[in-house]
């Protein structure tokens, strides 16, 4: 599977999600961090992110919110919560593969050198990529 074309969070998606999820109050330094190499999430708000994601129709907002969801999963305080949320997100990544393809490939190459919480996430994402390659890209 080739690496997908580069995709990034749009300012419009970032601003709308910031308002809809009250992110400027919940995530310190939101405006200085959002939309850089990834968009930060708050691990305490992951369930609200998942509920909001299910209601979205806008692909740019789904793309941006998934970055936040994956970051929030990686920041869970224990493996049980991490795996619980991963099991909820994995089918979304498969279903919305066309939207999330860049995000999936971004996370599959994470190491502890560039993201300290990658030791659990990276193997799961790599397994997902293997599944998607076998299944023909989430079809």
C-alpha cells in the first residue's frame, strides 16, 4: 500500500471544532498547538469526541477530530482504557478509511523518539494497515 497524499487539518475545521467542543477552554495552548504536526486531544474528553465524530458530516472535521481521538487514546492512563477506546475507534478507521488514510499512515510510523506513547499505538496501527492491505483498502 503506497503512502497516501499529504492531508492536513484546515483552519475552518479547527475553528469549528474548537467552538463545538469548547477546546480553547479544555486544552491549554489550543491555538498555538492545533494544526501543527498533529492536533492535540484531551484524554478525559475522548468519549465526547467519539459522540461528536458520529454526528459529523464534514470530512475535514472528521479528519481533524480523529487526530485528536488518537492522541487522546494514546494518553489514556492505563492499558485497559487504551484498549477499550481502541476497540471503538478501529471500526471507524476502517469505515472512514478514505478520510483517515493519511492519519493511519502517519501513526503507523511513530516511534518513541517522535512520540513517547507510541509503543502501544504503533503496533495496533500497523496491524490495521496489514488488515486494510489484505482487505483491499477498507472495502
